[in-house]
C-alpha cells in the first residue's frame, strides 16, 4: 500500500469538513477530523453505489465507515425525492455490539427519520410485522437467518432492504458462527437477484401496455425501490480481504476493498511475546496457574500506571487471577476514584467481588450478573479501575480499550479440552490495546509456552488467512434454501454454492478444504465441490428431510420444520428415536442431548453445586435426580432446563430452587430459550410427521410434548403449586409465600381476599386487587364427555366467559389450548385440535365428536384440555365406553392426582407443617416437595 502523505490527508480532511458542514454533520460530531482510514475510504463509501470491504486495525474508526454508508444512502434518497420505505440492516456477531450500536444510532439517526430496532435472541415468527415500522435493523447473523428463512412470505420487506452493514466479517473464520454469517449474506444476494428478476419481468409486461411517456415516469419513480442491495463490510487486518470483495461483488466485478496494515492504527502498538517454561508433564491448567504469579512483574514493567486489560481463557481463571493480583498489588486512588469504587462496590450483587473491586481489580465474564458487568465496565471506562480481568469474549463485545493488554496463555478451554486460540481472536484481543483519546502508544503482551514463542512472534507481525467454514454445516443451510425453493435440483444447488464465500476460497486454496492436494484444473475443483454437495444432500434425504428424486429436490414437512426452527440435522435424527410412550422427563433427557446445546460446558467449579441440587440429603433437590453424580454437559442441561418450579437447572427452574451461582443462573436463561425453540419443533414434528403418517399410537407422546412446551414457557412443572409465579410482580419468593399459605391454584387466589394476599406478601394496596383482577381474567375451562350410541361427544366451555371476552377485546392474550383425546392403555390417539379462547367465548360451547365405528376396540377414552402457556388451567375428563361411566375433573381434581394436594395444603394443621418444613429445610423461602407429599 502506498505511503499516505500529509498533503493527501489534508485534501481528504477538507472534503470531509465540507461534507459534514451540511445536513448530516451532526452524525460525525464526535470526530474533530477524519483519520487516515476514514479519509481514504470516504470517496468510495460516500459517492459510490458499489459494495465495499475495509480491513483495518481495531480502534481505527471503522464505525464511521458504516455511518458514511448510511448517510450516502440518505443523500441518494433525498436526491431522487424518494419518500417510500427503506431498510438498513446491521449485522454483528455479538449481542453486546448490537446493543452498543443501537444505543448510539437510535439517537444519532432519529433526527433524519430513521427508527432503529434491535432484534436479537431466538426465533419469533411475529417479528416480521414488527420490522415494518423501523428502518435501521440491528441484529445478529443467527437472528437475521431465522427471519429471512421466511422472506418469500414477506417479499415486500426484502424489496426495501438497500444497505447491509456487516461488522467483524473476519468472524467467517469461526467454526460455529461463521457458516451462519456466510449463509445469510449469500441468501441476501440471492434474494436481491430474485427480486430484480421479478421486477424486470414485471416491467417487460408493463412496457407492452403503456405508452413511452408514462413508462418513463414509472421507471423513474421505481428506480430507488429496485436498487440492488449494497454490502459494506469491515474487518480486522486479514491478508486475503480481496476474497471477501469477490464474494460480496456482483457477477461483473468484485466489491471495492481497502486493506490497511498496523501502521494505520491511531495509537502505535508495541507487541511483546514472552515465553515461559512448561514441562512436558504439565497440563494447560497448571501452566495457567503459574502464569498468574508472573503478572505482577509484567504489570510493573509495561503498565506505566495506566489501565490494564488481562484476558483469561476461563471464568474460573478470571476469579483466580483476580485473587492473586488482589493479594500482590496495592493501588493509590484519588478521592473521586475512591468514592466511585465504594459506590459501585455497594451495588454489586456478588459480594465476593466487592473486596477485589475496592482494591482496584475488576472481574468480567458471562457468568457475572449483567448489572455487575455494567458497573465494572463503567468504572473501567471512567479510569477508576486500574485492572480489568476478563474472558476472551470481551474482546469481541464491549469496546473497552486499555493502555496495556495481557493475554495470559494462548490456550482456551473448548468442549472439555484445551486448544489454542484462533489467530483472529488473538489479533482481536491485541487490538483492545490503545486509547486514542488518552495515549499515543500502547502495549500488548502475549504470555505463552517457550516452544510457541517464535510462532506468536510471527503471528503478531503477519496475519491469518480468512477461510470459510460453511462446509462444516452445509447440510443445514442447503435444507433452508431447499425449503425456500431457492434450490430445486442439484444444478441449482451448485449455482447456490457458487454464490458463497466457500466457493471463492475453495477455488483459490482447494487443498485447505481437502478437495485436491495441489493446484489443478478448475473443472476438477468443481467436481469435488459437487461431490461435497451431493454428500450432504444424500444425508438430508436419508433422514427424510428432503426428497431426492434423481436430480430433483423437494422439501418434506420434516425439512420445513428443521428450517423454520433452525434445528441441526443431528437433532432431527434424535427426534426419530422416539417410540411414542415418552414422558416429560424422557423428552427432557432426549432434548438435553441435542446439538443446540453442544456449546454448554460443564465447568469444574459447577459440579459441587449441581450435585447438591441433584442429591443432597436433608435439602431440597430436583424431582428426577440423576442416579450418578453430574459428570457430563448433557446431565448438566437436564438439570438446568427443568428446575425453577420444584427441582436442579431444567428441573431447578421448573422446581423454583435457588441457584447459588450467577454463572449458572445466566446459563439457565440460554438453556430455557433454546429448549423452547427445540420443544416447539419437536411437538410440531409429532403432530405433522408422526400423527399424519397414519399410525395413531402417539397419544402419550403428544401429551408429553405439549406439557413440555408449557413447562418451558412457564418455567414450572405442569402440576406445580407455585402457579402464582406466572403472574406479573410475583417472583419465586412471593410464589413460595403464597403456596405456604395455601394459595396453590388460581381458584384459591380467586377466592382470596385482596387484603389477605397483601398480608401474606407484605405489600400495600391495591397490590392484592391487581392480582385478583388479572386472575379473574384467566379462563376457567369446563370439559365434559358423553356417549350416545356410537358417538362420543366432547364439550368445551369457559365458566367466566364474560371476563375472558372483555380481557381479549381490550388487547389481552388470546390463549390457545390443545384438545387431545385418546385411550391411555393402548396409546391410541383419537382426536387432536387447537382451540383459541376467543373461539370458545364467541361460540359459547365447542362440541367435538369421536365416531366409535372408526375405533371398534376402544374401551376407555381420556380427554385433556392443555393450555399452551399457563400452568394450573388444564382440565381433563374420561369415559368408559362399555359401561358409559363418565368422570370429569376440574383443575382441583386434576392437581390431586399429582404430588401436590390442594385439600391437604388448605387444611390448617397442614399449613403449619408446611410452614415449618419450608423454614427449616430451605431458608431461601422454598419448601420441600417431598415433605408436601407426606402431608
């Protein structure tokens, strides 16, 4: 790259100043002038329509490139007097980056009519309608992938996407997240190609009917709405950024690209690699322990009294390192700094971190409560915290630059084993060194083994080639395109592969992808890629996800579910192992083995906590304990997904047990969220694939899958006594107090005095009235079954119809319930339908019939009405066909068949026993399910 001289820089700064003096100057008010990187790319990003790729060091102001691209689009819209809808999509691999951009841009661009929306988390099919009212969509690759898998149903939204901003594009190197980023960008290229083709076909038909003057007017007004999408991607320094430019370019030419080396950094960086002795018998863990005691000398040599960021590979390493530094170092603070530290320390929810924070050492990892992390981040930004010890994920998330960055060991703990950091991650961590507003120089120190010292010295001078990882997850992304009908045969599948980054990289470096071992004819590379494609297509076909008829490809219902819920192929294979008699806990065990949970690790520090929740004599434990001690990640998940209503993480959530570890609590949220998605897919698989095959022995499995969805949505067991926990402003503690006072069902809450509720919870009026008002709007289902001749009639109604109707009409939730009928002894499914509350109240009574002529061997019929969301509303009824004996159960009777008896709990003596048990065995306001059984 040619040297950037001062005269060139002056010219660019003059151009930048003239531009920012106009309407959009406020966007760049935080810049006194544009730096070298920003100035060099300004013409291409601001005055060109072509896609753009910029590779520059961390901290070189690449965010301004995105802002210039947004302004460029707004200028074009203004020039064309376009007043229609517009969408700009920002994609970043880390939620923290999304939140940071949302907080910045929602304020910055609102004055120009752009409304920003942050869209992260798991799939929600209703979110497409929400996007209509926003212009700047800030999202992750996974979220945008899930949304665009239904783009043909929402083509009008995709037509107005004009700009896609891709942050941290070097994450294509990541084996887990890279393929999703690659697939979603390739899909957007395909979407735009399809939309432009449809528009041209429409215009060709239009031209035949309209005269030339009207035709010209129509074309001019439609130009902006059909403008091809522009991609602007930024990356850390990588040597093959031209490969990304080829991928993001069009069929005629690659995207414009700018590649900057470390000389472009605003703050010059001194990189130091220090090797330490690691005897052959030592584990990586033991080596890391020794490095902790070397940190004091490095800090004294390089910190110069300025903020230091230390990266560790594990959460446990963060705490251990902080403890060592807490004992070894003493800092002097100003009065202002001391006051800020004391104020933050008193607000920490984890008291064990308080002493370290007061001494000037902060901890940061995903297992710490979010509020604590934000406090530590603010202190570090303000310069009140000399040292911040964090896991490596911080380098990808929140922007917290420091004068000194220390990478303590180049090994990380991944899926039970230690392996070296990817080179891109090392560079990302190094890039956090340097604070442009305070420093002119910075230092990055890499602590590694002696035998690896030379390698990392070469690494910090050179760069890692960016490669595709799409081939590792090709089957899932092929299926998504097949379901969209983007791919209809093998030839089209190859055309789609040609649109991917994989194709660009494989064509240039085929040996990396084991296609060929030396440079060869492109036709041979093409043939090998087709073999790779056919291998995964055959894998999909053998699992029943697609139908492969010769060269033609068609999706199946199973494939549609897999694409809709973003499920891995191996998980779909797990689904096929069910036999039809599984209970809820059987399904929990099955789902805990799904690939979606593959990144959940079992940490050594968690084993004691999990084993106590699993089995601990004299204390509350999970409902279905694991026979052995917790040793694997899937056992950990099994505990975690079912815990908050009575029993260890799925059980600790369902069992309302307290988790004395912030890291596990954070992980529970993730596990539940994934479980909701996977369980919905499984239930749909049962109904759409198994039941519709003609085999009808799926009654018990369908009931279990419906109950599992309810458990995950409500975070309670389906027969829990903590029903009040589902209400607003009622947490685990309040729900336990109400249960201990006999308020174990919605019926008990309806019958209670508002003042009684307030007395139990020590709340002031009108808290009790609010609780009662809401509970009165919940449906009281009535279910009955009768037999006349060879017809069994099922009747569904709602006792409090007027209250429910009023609630729904005023915008309340229209609950959906599943009506399921079957014969338990033979597992035969006789009826399954979904019914909305609004349909029941508008109809008065819902009648369903079963013709016994179609089921001559049925003797006993059981009918269940299962609310999808609320625990405590389900009812059931049964009938003996031969004797005509009818038995109906309301909510109270339904609960009596389970472990918790309403009749026992409302007894005065039992109340006393429950309260004593509760206060004795679980001081955190939880009481024992097993004790309740004995009452």
